[in-house]
C-alpha cells in the first residue's frame, strides 16, 4: 500500500461504521451505474482513478452516481451555483442521528417510517431527506427560505416518487427558524441543520481558498466557492455561532414538538457559546458527537428538553 493509499484509507476509517462510503470510490462500479461519470474520471498523479474536484460538473456527476448507486435515487440535480454537498459527510450525520434516536430495528439500526425528521434549511440538494429515507425509512419535512431551492428539491422528490416520505415547506421569515413551519401539535423525533458557517461572503471565499491550498492546488479559488453555494447556504451575520444560538433560543418555544434538536458545527470555537446558551435555555440533555471526513473535522451538537432520553454512548 502506497503512502497516499494508506492516508486515504485511514481517512475513510474515520466515518461512521454504517457509512457506505468507508471504502475508496470504486469508479468502475460507479461508471457502470452512471456512464456519464466516465467523462470526468482520469488517472491522477498517484496512479489512482479520480475526478477534478475543482470542476463543478464533475463533482455534481459524482454525486449523481453515488446517490444512484448506493441510495437508489434515479434523478438528482441542482441549479448552477447551489451547494453541492459531499455525500460521505452528509451520510455520517444521518447515521449518528440514527444512533441518537435509537429506535430499535433490524441489526440494531434505527429505522421506520414513524420516525419524523425536520430538516432546517434543506437546500436545493435535498440530500439529508434522500439519504435518511433510503437508509432508515424515515419521513421528513424540509424547510428553506429560498423559493428556487424549494422548487428544485420538490422536483427531486417528485421525480423519485418520494412525495409521501418527504414534505416541503417554505420559511417566509429570514429571522425565524422553527416559527412558521412547525405546526401546532406535531412532533418530530429530531431536527437537523447544516447552518451557514461563515459571517460574510468574503469569509466564505477565504475559507474556499484555504481548502484548495490544503488540497495542494496552486490555482486560487478567487470568486469560486468550494462545492458552490448561495449566500444563505454559506454565510449569515454572525456566522454559525449566532445562527445556532438563535436556534437554541427558539427551540425552547418548541421544546414539546421535537425530542432532539441537532445541528452540524463546523468550528470548535462555536461550541462554548452554544453550551452557555443551552444552559440558559434549560436543556436537559446535551450531547456533542465528533465526526471526521479526511482533513475536515466537525461535530453534531444535540440537545433535548425531554426528561426520558436514554444516556446513549455514541461510538
């Protein structure tokens, strides 16, 4: 095994044990699933088959192939410039969420159509509902403030005949998260969120430049955001800490509507402020789950106001 192969394999080992993407991409198998992927696959400097991750169409075609090959999603597309999420990392969130929910199922997995998930800021890609439903049979309500994103997500859901499993609601207020979309009396097993990480467009561009440098690309990503992304997908005033702290404050009002509120946390510096907010909010259970994909490390922050949550050990 060459050093580059060993490094890639170790990075895959960091993913959740049930994650289907723990092995290196099998490009011949993926091409068999989606012949269009062959147009973007070539041999890299290490002698491995790969794609050019600077090429937005190549990344989107890889995602289509992964979704079709592993999750039986026949149609998937996003408008130009919208966030094209990394599938392995998004799948990790879903699997750790399944551990958290801990609904008994076959082989100890959490599953069943009775499990309802609220996806805050679902985006045009609809990625969490697609993976969550195909892996565990969960039903989803996805929300977003962007009408075009909602139209695209709805087209994905309809094309894959998933309208009974995935509902879509528009959040009309940019200042609210749960208010206006959670209906009186309805209950979710969990909410999920991939919050805007950056505090400004410039910060998002600088973050993209750092990613390319880490990948040893010499060309600067000036004006080009890694994997795309609209403003509301990537940045908001105050960045992810302000967004998640607002979510925590608002969750108090909906404490009886959701057993577990969760959010992806990109920056470890975000956590202390969120912990203080959770203490003020009176959260009964708080859990932080570490996740890794390659060089990127993130966390799943979860909190609950229910007193009957089990003290689970997340592995």
